[in-house]
């Protein structure tokens, strides 16, 4: 069948799609240069070999082409029949849709994330808003129904729920910034102890935290993002851990490691691989505490954007250590 291949080569070479023709035994009898490119093999190597995929007249389907070396391409195949020099052949037009396929997968994943964001927001916002509404209705009752202390307690509950909503909104704004890959400010040497003390000051009625940090240690980072990482780690420790709480900062080769540790129940081993995933929360903690499951994902995303990483380490004596590693600044 050398004749059909040479006779039609000039025509098929001008086609954008890869074109192959197979006989009734499934052997390739004709192919154009675009098909050679798609299949990763020269025509001389392809002619006479099995195509390996069913070619059905009138059908359009997507196939995963396995190329030499193990690479794959997603190809859209449209099939018909033709008679060439008296021989009936199945003709398949092949179009590389790998990029489109990957874009569709990314879009599906993005839509799934957005749906999850909506679901999380609806759940996490509904409860405190419902509580605020009920507490406000209570305050509208005649004043003689409340002592001054009872009224103060109700106002404290409203303030607590409002703070939770503000925290959730802040996290969601950070998530949006990360997803949008917003323009970043230049990283600078940041004194770690200063940022730790600033962040600890933001927690009202917080438990005592033992800080172990050389006052001269610096990291090369976006200062506001380092603050965000520390806030999320501290919130996580106070919510799920137990005292004593500790922050250890130490130089590690060209990096600085910051460890936020507690002496609580720790993290179940089965849950550890998904700790830093978006919206990830261990089933027990869903029932017992309030949280969006975004904090640890934010820490890891920001750490990697600053040239470092975030990870978990169990404590030998019980509890958990959540760590972040960042490049060293001009340490003295």
C-alpha cells in the first residue's frame, strides 16, 4: 500500500488535523505529517502497524494517546470510511485537544472550589447571623427582663459572633488574593520576634505563650503575609490545642523555622495527609469547634509564595507542632 500513502501525502500534509487510515485488520495504511507529530513516530514506522484504537464510522470520541516515552495526549477522533484504490479503509481525523482538555479540567476544579466556597460561607455565616438575630430580639424585650449583667452577657455574645464573621471574611479575602495571584510587594528582611509580639497582642484573653526567639533573627518575606501565617497558626493552636503553648524560632541552614506548638490531643494520623488542604477539617473538630478549614491552607499557600513551606510535626510527648520555613534575611 505504498501507492496510496505517496499519492495522497501532498494533500494530507496541508491539513491541520492528523489523518490516518486503517484497514479492516486495524493496521495503519495512510498517515499525514500531522499524524506523525501527534503519534510521535515517523510514517515509515507507523505504516503497517496496529493503530490500537477502535475506529467506528460516524463516531466522534476522545482518546488518550500514549506516546513514546510514556507521555500522553488527549485527541479528538472523528471517523468515516473511504475507498482508496479499491480498498475500503476507515479514516480518522485526529485533533490534539490536550490544552482544551486541561483548561476544562481547571475550569471544573475552579467551579467546584467556588461551589465549596459558597457552601462553606453559607454554613459558617448562617449560624452566627442567626445567633445575632436571636440575641438582638432578646434585647428588644422590655428592659426590666434583664439585669445589667445579663444585658452585658448578651452584648458579649453578639460581639463574639461578629468577630467570627469578621475573621471568616478576612480569610475569604486572603483566599481570593491567593487564587487571583495578585501583584505581590517586594519581600524584605523582617524581624520575626517583632511580628510574633504584634500578633500575640491581637488576641484578647489569650492563654500564655512561651516564645523562644533570638531578637536578631530575620526572614526574607512579605511582612503582612508573615503576620497572616502567624495569626492562622495561633488561631489553630488556641482552637484545637491545649496549653502550654510555645513558639520556637531557629535558624536552619539558609532558612528560618518557626514552630507553633501545643500540648493538646494532637492530630489523628489518618487526617494528617489532608491537614493543609482547602476546607479540610477533621470530623471530630467539625462537631466540637468552629472553623472554616481555611487557615492551614492559607499558611502553606503564603509560605510557598514567600519561597518556603509549611508542614506539621507530631510531638513525642503529645500535642502538635505546626511549622513554617522561610528564607533567612540578614541575620546577625
